[in-house]
């Protein structure tokens, strides 16, 4: 699905791979729990009035704790096969680092930025909209590599961890920004 192809020719082509996570969960009033119905990404890009040249590809909608090795390898392969040099992946935060590490092993000469949300986009006060915007900005400005962008910060995927107590991502002790 092409979202916006009217961008200037100097703007890079960006592929967004949708892999679910809290980012795309929505509240089901009947089941009274968060479920996956559809990706929020196309709507978010429309609301943001994005003028970037973006191709959105929905791989699956799944909680990252439920991602199988086969699905993680599918994400890696889609990064390898993507014709674009700039890839953003919406992903659940619980296993985002593991997916980033898998991508590092196989993807060279591209900028790959994983992002997600602690609160679903469909819920008030979500961080998803901000994180997607930041990831789209970072993917255009970073050197080739694999990164995680959360809460306005970006980290190399091999030098970051999720702080479960604070609900944020932070550098590992071996990395100092």
C-alpha cells in the first residue's frame, strides 16, 4: 500500500514493516481486552499529513511475546529484500531488542529503525504517534545500522535494553551516548 508518493525527489523512499505489538492493539468492548483488528499505521500517516514517500507492508499483527523464530526471520528477510534503504518496523517492545539483534546479523548498508509503544495508539495518551514520527525522522538521518527509537531517543539495537521498572528504553552500561 503506497501512502504518499507526492514527496519531493530528495526525500528517501521508506518502507514501514508492521509487526504488531501494543502499537496496533485496540480495545474490544465485548471481550473487554486489547486485541488486534487492523494496523493503525496508515491512519496515523494520514492524520500526520505525511508527505514522505512511504510503502507500508503489514507482515502480521501479533504481541511480540508471541513472535516465533520463523516470524522473526520473516522480518529479517523483508528487511533484506526491501528495495528501500530506509526501513521502519513497528514492533512490540518486549522482544524488540531480540528482533533488532537478528536484523544486525543479516542487514548491511540500510538504516533500520524499530519502534513501538507502551500504550496502544488507540488509547488516549499513547506514545505511539510520537514514536512513529521520531522513527521516521531518525531513519532519514542516521548512518546505516539497526536502531531502536523510543520516547524521543534512538539507540543502536545492540546497546539498549527495556527498563521494565520505568517502562522506557535506556542504553546498556557499555554504551554511552
